[in-house]
C-alpha cells in the first residue's frame, strides 16, 4: 500500500520490520492480486468454522470491523457471496505458498 502511494522509504522500513519479526513479506503483482493473504486465509477458515466477526477478532486481535473488511475483500477472490460457501471454496484452494 505504501509503495502504491509513493512512500517507498516507508514501505521499505515496514518490510524490514516485518522480516525482523519473522514475517514473510509478499510481493504484490497482477498474478497475486486474486490470491488470499495469510490473514485473509486465516479469517476465512475461522468464518467457515462458524465463528462470528467478534469471535474472530478476539482470536486474531482485530476489531470486528476489520474482520468484516477482510471478509468483504476475500469473498470476490474466492467467488463466494456467503459464509456458508467458504468451506467448499477453501477446500478447492491450493496450499499456501511457503
């Protein structure tokens, strides 16, 4: 996001901070645009298991509103419109990239 708005120095700093904490930084490109991020995948799995946005938020230390935003972004990526369809859509996904 920072790179897209021209803040390359801040983007690089954020990347270094993530790497220092052991996180993997995923490069965004046209090829990866429709892939789920690790957090989106985790939220989708919890929602498919029947948890509410509040319960998901409590587990992941996110606000219920942030959870709702992630769900709103990942539904089109998976081609679903309801939580009930998440389980089947997740089963059809390839395994996460290392």
